C-alpha cells in the first residue's frame, strides 16, 4: 500500500497481505503524519476499491473531519500522482532485481529500497528540492547509500567464534532498516534477512564482469585482404606505357584575322 503526499510527493509504503489491513495502515499513517507535522489530516484521495469504501473507513473519516475524494470508475488519471508513483516504484524495483540477478522473493526489499531512495534523491516536479527536504525542512544525506544487490560482509555478533574462525558472514545488501540506523542484508550462513550496522559492502564489480563489459566495447579491426595478382598483370603494371597520352588543347581567345565569318552572329 503506497501513500503519497500531494504537495511534497513524500511516500510511505506498507506491505499488507490482505486488503482488510488497509484501514489499520491508514490509522497508523494518520497518527504518524499528525505527530511529525503538528497538523491535521485534511483530505484523502483514492480509487473506489472496496478497502477504501467500507463503512468502517468512511465512519472514521467522518469523525475526524477528513474529506474523501474518489476517482471515477476506470479513470485512474484522476488520481494520477499515486498511479504514476506506483508505476515508477514497480519499474525501479524490477530493474534492481534483474540487474543484480536476485530472486523475485526479495521484491519487498527492492520496493522498500526504491521508495526510500526516491524520497531522498528525486527532485519534485517544478522544484529543486527532494520530497525529503520539503517534508523535513533539511536536505538529506546520501553518503551512506550503497548499490542494491551488492556482495557484503556482515560482522558476526552472536556467539563466541574460535580464534581462527571467520569474523564475518557473506551476504547480499538489500537496503536500509526503517526502524534503526542499520543496513538490511541477507545472511548466507543464517539464511535469513538481518539488520546490522557493522557491514562492509563490496560495490566493485568482479574482474570477470569487468572484462566482459570491456569486450562488448572492443571493435575488431579487419586485416587488409591480400588480393592475388596474376604474373601477367604484374608485368603489365611494371612495364611503362610508351603510348603518348592524347591531350586536347582549347584556345580561348583567337586573333581577329583567324576568325571566319561574322563574329557577332556566333558559331
């Protein structure tokens, strides 16, 4: 479930299993926004899905004075801001998964990372500020951003490994934690997604992939073909030609005594 602020274009994403959970997500978002901005939730624009038109949802909005706006049936362009954002997030997440050869089961992490990145990097239309800067009032820091799907090394904090045992686990970088200042990574040893700040992300491409990319841009130079010339043709080329070349001289101006006929009448 994706919510978008109409002015700042700030986005909030909620992952739900059933549409009936939409109402609880909206109540949580309402409390979060009113607490952060110290202002009331005024209007909600949605489509005519059953999760938004339930009696419980409508009664809650009436009690809190929230205006409801519904788009006409089969007219998604009336709610174009959210529809375009939905498509942008979906295409971005799909590209991230395909570019890193990750399994589709990590779609939730890809979508969450896409929303997190767009909020802090994409400029709002007709403005030179990001949604995060418009919402928070300060520019976002992207120094800690990493490439999604990169190989990473996670420090082992559980148990007491031996003196010569490895101190890190290999994993895949999957994004940023929404609850703490940490990275989300898939741990190969534990076979689950973990959150940790002690992570080293290897963003460099392997040498094999670099060589493959370089090969794509190499252009093979064609060697000049050696044409076979008969001996007779070679001898003819070597022998100088004694036939004088016929040159044609044209005299442009003629003396008047050599002109036959009337000069004014032309040729």
